[in-house]
C-alpha cells in the first residue's frame, strides 16, 4: 500500500491494527529536520540517521527519526520494514491524534523490541523532548535524569545514544 500511496504513512500494531496517517505538517517536519541536522553536525553519518524508516517491532512502526549504530544501517527484515539490529534510538514527534500511540503504545512496543533509547517530542510551548533509556533488567524504559528538556536546550548538547 505504501508504494502505491505516497500521500499517507501506514503502521501496523502488534495486534494487527492498521493506522493510516497523513504526511507530517510543516512544523512537525521542521522539528524532525532540526534533530536530523543536530545528529549529523555532531558526527553521526547519513547512514546512521534516518527519517521515516519503517521498523519491524512485531508489527510495523515508522518512527519520525531513527539512529543506527555506525556500520549497521537499517536492513530489510519482513516486508518493507527494517529489522532492529543496530537500532539505537527511535524518536517520535507527538501530533494531534497520535498522543496515546506515541507516548504509551510505541514506547511499550519499542521496549519489547529491545531498542535501547526512545524519545518523544511534545509540541508544547517548549517543544519538550522526553528521553528514555531501556532498563535491561525490567525491559521497560526509564526517563533519563534530566530527560525532559526543551528541544532548544537539547540542540546545544552532544547526542549520547551509543
């Protein structure tokens, strides 16, 4: 479907629920672009930082931005989705209508898939980035100390997702 319809994005939950979403609005796209440029500026290569790459987490999800280990770019797994081998970080920009999916459902699915880091970006007055790291013992994400910070602050730091 995705190949035949360039105007929508498709995701499939673990339960088999198909979500059809419109393309990102300009503000959403600019937030993702700023983070993409931040990673590139700080030494991550173009094969490590990927926008809108579908990943296989049991279902098929499409994080707004993903960061991959050096020398381990995304590789096709099932259908058109990439496997999670080498995936260090998945980032979602919360949009109206996707709040519960981005804050809770994807967070749970990404943790079950073993993705080491998950960030979601709130489109609030401070454009707050909530940074989470996977606890290997519990298999759940924990908010990084100082993990909820304005994007403007985050972009003055050096990314740490290795």
